[in-house]
């Protein structure tokens, strides 16, 4: 006889693993803890660094948008701002934020630091998790991208190393790079989902991570698929379009990554899938064409910025050897597992980046040197994935792990520790002089003529106009910038008489001079203030 028992009234029968999970505490992932700590440390370290480099330019963009969101003036000179590529959606959001909060451009760029760092760090985590389910891989990736570069400082915006991040985290290039990481992660997930292996972990009883059915070791993609169908691809195109409008050079790296992740999965080359990817590309370029503030596509043939980027091709071994020595073996392991280089997205991306860098060198388009930072990411991510493999490790992986730890310590002590510790014996971020003393006298929108290096790069951030911008300016044009540079030189030439100087003052409506201590103040100028730190003099001219 069979006896059937019923549960007591009101009792619920636990089913499957739900019962065990019901009272199981949720613990944060290793990256959630260490990534959050990195976000806090990098934010505080960035705020410790005074204004320098391109900070004044980006703050000037916010200042102009703060004055007028729809018809901003040129960020550096007293001219209309039509067609200026710096007026991107990212800058427009900053300008709207500044108008709502009453913050100035300098404060807004500084507050962009924690936001950009959050985009970067979450994007890095999402990309690594799209490559592998190993929980410690994002932590290794964070250490690699911040410390494994070289033993000589690589200081440029868009470079993710610890030292450079403290000076440039508030710039549009940092946001664009973070958005690129997100775009790659979403592209990787979609690309491999089309190959039939996008959402599983690829592991099971008796299988190793990344070796399950339909998964080739070394080219794993995991994660949610996101929006289904064409709307999802269109949304991805909007993200790529935002990168293009925010920082066109970073978009080149983003596009190369998209090609690598898509081409690594053969099923993406089927006509139906190519149509979806073409939709994403069309949306990205349509957004760029429709943007009313500037035609960023016209920058493709502009060579005005090439000269200033020539220096990035110098001393490559000293600045990037740690990433190369440690990352190339990890990339070689992935290539061997995949069978062919173009079947592993990280290997293919690295090869495409190297081809773009070589093109920049041989063609004289040295602006492509900005791809050096993104070009290291495949090496650093490949290393992180390998070092996150479960133990026991074979000898070669143990040796690679020991070398990676030694390399991280070497990079920290030789280059990056000074970004965190204000000790004079360590390599420190640049410390430019402050120009608060001059900004107290010069009104917003008033034109200043300066002869130093620091002043014309920082004072625009206070809303001050210049006679001649210190940076190449595609919106201003080479001819107009040349005339303004020549006028500045003519005014500062001791051989120029008073009449010649007054002609320059009238032509460009100059109201102020800021002269270095070895420059003689013109007789018609009235000294208003001077700096004890630099010896520079602020004088009033004109009416």
C-alpha cells in the first residue's frame, strides 16, 4: 500500500536550489570591492593634481556652453563657435550641468573625474566578463591596464596607466575610452551570441572553463544579449556615434575593436548578420552627420594635429615594454588555442592596431599615435584572462604570473607610485602654476595676450579669450590661426613701436597682457598684478 503524505497547511515546499539560495548571503565580487577602492583612490589622486596640460581648453568649452547651449562662442578666441568639434554631446551635457548647478568650467571638469572613472572601471569589468566568466579576471585586468606599461612615463590623455589617469580622468577622451570599453563588451556579447555561444558559461561537470561544447578556449564570450533584434543594434550604433562625436581619434580604436570582435565569429559574416551590423554602423555615422554643432567627419583629412603627436612615436620600448613582454606570450597562447590569429578577437584587434600605428608613422598622420594606449589593451586583457585561470597552474602560467607581479611592482616603483604618494623622490605628475591671481582681474570674455607657456593654456578655463590659441585649431583654420600667431609675435617684438602695438590691440580688442618676468612691459600698459610664484605680470591695455 502506498501512503501519500501532504505538507502541513501553509507550509511551502522548497524546490531545487531555491531553498539553499533563499538564505544565502550575497557577497560582492572581488572586482566590486577592489574596483570601488580603485575608483575612490584615483578620484582623490586626480583631485590632488592641479590644472595642467589641456585642462584649460576643456574647461573653456564648458564655459562657453554655460553661457549659451545653442550658440556658443569659440572656446579660445573672440569669434563665433560654429563648426567647432569640441562641442560634442558630452560637452553639451557638461554645459547643461554647469548651467543647472551654477558651477564654472573648472569645477565641472573636476567633477567629471569620478563620473568618467566610473564609466571606465565598469566598462573594463563588463568587457572582461564578456571574454571570460573567471571572477578574478577583471581584477587582474585592472592591475594590468594601470601598471603594466613601461618604466618611463607615458603621459597623454586616453592612456589608462595610473600616472596618466590622475591628470586626464576628467577629459572627454577618458569618457570616450570608457564608452569604447562598454561598446566592445556589448559588441562581443552580440557577436558571439550569433555564433551560438553567447550566454552560457561554457562549463559543466568534467569540463574546464572555456572548453565547453561550441566554445573554443581563449575566445569565450559571456553575458546578457541586451536589446533583441534591430533595435539593439541601432542602440549600439548610437553608442558608437557618441564616441565618434566625443573623441574622433578614440572612435578609430573603437571601430577597429568592433571589426575584431565581429570578424572573429564566422557566423557574423552571414548576410543576415552583416545587415544588422551595417545597421549599427549606419546609425553611428547618421548621428555624426546629423549633429548640428560640427562636422566631425571632415576631421578625417585634417593634419593640423599631427605635429604635436609626433612625440608619441618616440621612446616606445621604454614606455611600453612591460606590456609587450608580458602580454605577447599571453596573446600567443590565445592564438594557438584559436588555431588562426583572426579567430581570436584580442589577437586580431592587436594586429589591426599595429597596422593603424604603422600607417600613422609612414604616412605622417602622427595623430594615429593616440592609438598606442588602446593598442596595449589586447595584451593586458589577454594576460589578465590567463592569470585568472583556476589552479593548479602549469609551469609556464606560474612563471607568467610571477613575471606579471614583478612587472607591476617595477612599473609602480619606477613610474606610477608618485601619482598616489606626494614624495619628491618619486616621479610626480606635472604641477603647473595657478592663475587664480590673474583671473580675479580679467573678466569673462575679455581678450588677453600672453607670451608664456602655461598662461595661454590655463586662462581660457576661466572664460578668458586669447589672441592666438596655443593648440592647432581645426575650426579656426590654419590661415586665421597663423595671422593671430603672427600678430602676437609682432606685438611682443621689441622692434615694434607703440603704433604697431596699438594696431594689434584694436584689431583683436586686446584688454590685458600677461608677460613673463623677462619681458619688458610696454609703456602704455598699466600693471595691475604680478605673481610671486612665476614673476609674471598682468597689465591692462586698450580702453
